[in-house]
């Protein structure tokens, strides 16, 4: 019941969760006890020691998994899943970031660790003292039957508590024992194997062509000619490209239409005033690996799995690979170890050079390193540089020379945000003195957002694809781009299409976005914007957002307004914004919208599972 790192409780009312949690955990623990008591009675004469060891190992694994699951819910508002395990298998390699996270919630972490260690120790002591009951007397047999019956009843009632105790799908998704979640993950692929109903409709809803085997692949018969013509242009006709991806960029905090935000973050403010600026941009998902997917490959994430990690053999073409084919040198400077969330293979595939060094694992140091690398770049070809920040990652710890991290989480975030803004200033000032500055396309966006305390609580109601997890920002500055602020909702998945369109390249691709630079959404009748996170989804179109949770459920979507302009209370730049206002939608219309959202989600899952995003011979 301790507060989350955002400074608030995980849920607004623990009384609605604690009892069902206890019932479910007692049920699973009783089921384990019943299993091993049966094994003990059946095989104790020859294998008692092996049974004891196995029981302790099972219990220890369950306790550790439960502890990890608890920490995940506090930090990321999600339960432990096989997808998460695959994504963060090598997280320990970034010891600095891992230690920052652990120290940022040290009290709760130590409490969890202490409970796990004491419980395992207690089990070992009990196992050593335990001896098999010699069945023979009726009294002992009666006690054995009674105790076994009680355990059986507790197991049956607890394991089925989601069926009889004031059932709520949303609550059950958050409190069910971790083993339930992992077991469900194991069987998910079976569901993907079967073609979903209304597949063609789902593909069309996502903007694909249901008549094609690869419905999102747009073949260009003019690709080779277009590439050669571009390569034959003079260097002055080929702009350099700089993409800055900001960790945990909160769209409401960095809404540069709010004067106080502009004063607080002068470098990003100045960039926004000279850019084609989209303040209402959303990520395709959360965490960072999902943002990387949307930005680099122009496709959306998955409802429950992580595309880049769960489907590592998926045929994908990033826009950086297209740039390489067009003669660009590409490089990415990383603030965090790419092994942390298992991204290194993709960076190796997408960039000529990628670099992470521990001594540059904060935004200012990373920006200085960027300047060094940028000055050493090839001078005989256009370049694409990608700079990825880190300092706004929870728990917002900065180098020791910056002083202690403020105890108030909002103050810590703002301090890290100001630090990041100064790093952006270092990069932009360096570019301003570069001979190629006037011929450079600069893009700034976020990988995803980060919920404040109230948004984290509200996730129970509207899911984790809400503004708190996905609202970011997007800016384009470059030759020929007229500065303007476009309030329409858009997505980071449009970056790939925009870059290729800006360069005038006619190439085959699977990008699901649109060219924002040449068609900056003055017309609001655009394709819906989809975001997914941990089994929940959002669809935004015009000024309305629809939230469905869970995607595999049956309930109707929740409709809310999207604030296209900053008309909410803006005095507190971190916590004053939570979400939009409820919108009343006719029941039949809402049912239709909900069905279409689920149809689109299922269609996309199937296409990814079948590896039908891109033909294999186009790699």
C-alpha cells in the first residue's frame, strides 16, 4: 500500500482491491500446498527430500516473481509478462540505470526483498523440521482429511474468486496472481494462429489493402530510379537530418503554447516557434521500445506483446535503412544501454554506427558527446543522426554535481526536464555554428509519455493507452518548412512517411502514417490514431478519444474529449492535467466503434504473427 514513484497510491481505493487480492493469493497458495501434500503422501517413503526441495524451489520462484510483479506495477503500472521478460532480459547490463531505479524506490524495494527472503527462509526451516505423518490411527486420518478438505476448499474458492467475488475485469487484470498472467501468455500464440473474424474489415480500418497478401506494403515500381536520382544530386540538395527523441516527454508539460512552459524550457520553446509543430502527438505505445518502433518503422505496436522483441524475425524496413540506400551515413547516440530493453540488434541493423558509453549516460554529457561525433561525421555525404535522451527516465536522477534529487517527484521530473532542455540547447547551438545548419532537417519528439500520480490511478478506469502514457509532441524544422502550430491529433508513426516525403523519395515501404510536412493535417478528416499498452488500446480521431480495456474483453469503449488547445487548468505543469472530459455517444454508435477497434487490433495482431508486414524478398 506504499505510494508509487509518482508520489500517489497505485489505486484510488485500496479497499476495492485488497480483499480480492487476498482471496486470489490464498487460493493459489492453497493449490500449491494441496499439490505437494498429495505428492508427499504418495511418494514420501523414497522421495521426501526431493519433494521438499521441489516445493521450496516452486515457492521461492513464485515469491520472487510476485515481488517483481509488485515492483513493476508500482513503476510501470503493468504486470509481469513473458513479453516484458523478453524485452528486459539484459536490463542488468545498464547497471547505472538499474541502480537509479532501485534506489529511487529503495524503501519499497527493500521491503519486498525482505518479505521474499524471510518467507523463503521460513519455508526452508519448516521443511527441515517436517516429518511424514504415520497414518494408522483414525484420529490422525480424520485430522488429515479435515485439513486436506480445508485446503481444497480454500484453493477452489480462491482460484475461482474472479468468477464469484464482485467480478470486475479491470480489477482482476491488476490483482490476479502473477502465475495466471504468465500462463495466459503461454497460450496467446494459439489464438494468433487462427485467422480472426472480419480480418478484411480490420485491415481496411488500419488503412491497409485487404486484397493483398501484404496489406500494408506499398510497392514502388520507380524506387531504383528515384534512389539513383537522389544520389546523383549535389550535396547542397541533400539535407542532413537530426532526430532528437526525448525520454518520457509529457505532452502537457511540454505544450509550448503555454507561456510558463516556454519560459521553463527556452530551447525547446525556441525550436517549436521555428517549426511545424504538432503539440497533440501520441506515441504508438509505451515503453521506449514501442516508441522506437513507431518512430523508426512507421507501424503501430501490439495490444499485449512487444513487436520488436516478441517477433524479432519480423520483416521490417526502417526509414534509416532507406536513407542508407539513398547515400546517407547514419548514426545514433544513446543515453541508455541498448541491451537494457533488448534493442541492440535493431540499432545494428538500422544504423551504420551506434554508441552507448556509461560516462555519457546523462543528457548533458550525451549532448556533448553528440557534438564531438557530429563534428567528425563524413563531409562528403548527407548524414542522419539520432540522439536519444535519458535523464527524464524515472526516478529522474541527475549527476551528483547537480545536487540531491528532490524528494517531491514532480520537482524531480521538472528538474530533469530543465536539464534535458539545456542538453537540447547544447546540440542546437552547435548546429547553428555548422556550415550545414541551414540545410538540416531537425525533428524533435518523445518516445512515450509518463503518467503523473492521478493519471496512474485513472489507468484502472481508461487503461494505459491514455494521455498519461502516450501524449508526446512533434516538431519539424528545416529548409522549405513554414513554421506553424497544428493542433490536430497525430502520431509519431508519421515521422517515417514525413522524412521520406520531405526528401521526395519514391520508395516501397510499409509505413502506416502520412506525410505531415507536405500535408500538415489542415484537414481534420484523417485516419484514426491508435495506441496500445498492456492489453488496452486507444483510438483518437478529431477531438474524441475512445478507450477499450481490455482488448480481449466485451465492454464498450469509454469516450472522452481530446483537448486540442490548452484549456485545462495549467498552473501546475506536471499534475494539473489528468485526462479529457466524458463524451456522450449513442449506444449503438458506441457499440459499433468498440467493435471496429477490437477488429482492427485483432487484424494487426494476426498480420504481425504471420509476418505479413513486408515481403521477405524486399529485405
